[in-house]
C-alpha cells in the first residue's frame, strides 16, 4: 500500500449531518479516509479506494454519524455506500463500522 495512507488514524469519525448533496458526502469521505486527489467521487471509486486500504494495518474503528439526518433522497442515494462499508467490514477482519444517530 502506498505511503499516502500511512498516517490514517485508527479511529475515524465521519459525520454526515451537515451534508446536503452527494458531492458533500464524497468530499467528506475523501477527507476522512485520505483519498488521493484523483478520487472519482462515485461508488466504484469508493470501493476501489477502500478495498485493501486496511489490509494488515492494525485495528480500525469507523464511526458513522448523521446518516439518519440526511434528506430522504440523499439517504437513498447513499445506499451503495452503506453496502460498501458492510462488504469491507466482512472482508477485512480488522475493520469495524459503527453507526450513531
């Protein structure tokens, strides 16, 4: 894995409460996970960046906040993101996602 992600903290808090647009969601993901500038801001790009990111790097806890506060349409558009989080958690034994209201 590139040195790009070497300083990523082991506990990441992502709060979507103030997100109003899908671009807000992607910018927050990019910032919190330390994605590169070329992050494509789509769900395939999210998978590509997260797949293998946590491999053999210790334990990670990712707390997700504010999903319930999203506009109905935005929350629906984020369905694939939640699926990706679930798939990453199943694939990587050292990663846990927790959801808070």
